[in-house]
């Protein structure tokens, strides 16, 4: 693994922390303003919600280009849904396809 991929993986972790912090702070702020003042503050809340969602969908591993937050289905599943792909809200420690370390 070269240093360029390692730096990109570290930047992904920093962006993840920044996005989650902004989501929490501004989401709570917009919800508070919606409840206390005007329902029009719900519009920036929804824009924030959609932008964070799209960021999660389209963030890819710098090495293999697999979506980072998408986990492949478990081959032995006790529920019986073998084709179910889960999307996690937290950043995994490494890529599930190529093993690139995100720490």
C-alpha cells in the first residue's frame, strides 16, 4: 500500500468525523428552530439530511472503489436474508473488499 492511498484513507476518516459533527450540531439547531420559531427551518434540515445521505452513498474506498459504508451480505445469516446488504452509519476500520486500513 502506498502513502497516497493511506493519506486518502485518513482524509476519509477526518471527513466522516466532520460530517457527523455537522449533522449532529446543525441538525439539532434546525430542529430546535423549527419547533420554537418557524416550520420553514425544516427545509435546511431536510437539505442537510439529504446531503449527508448522499455523501454516505457515494464515499468510496480509494484503493478498490467499493462504497465504504456498504457491507456485503453475511453468508451464514440466522434471519435467512442472504441477499440483504446493510449500510452502516459508522466508518469501519478497514475496507471489507480490499482490506485498506482507514485508521
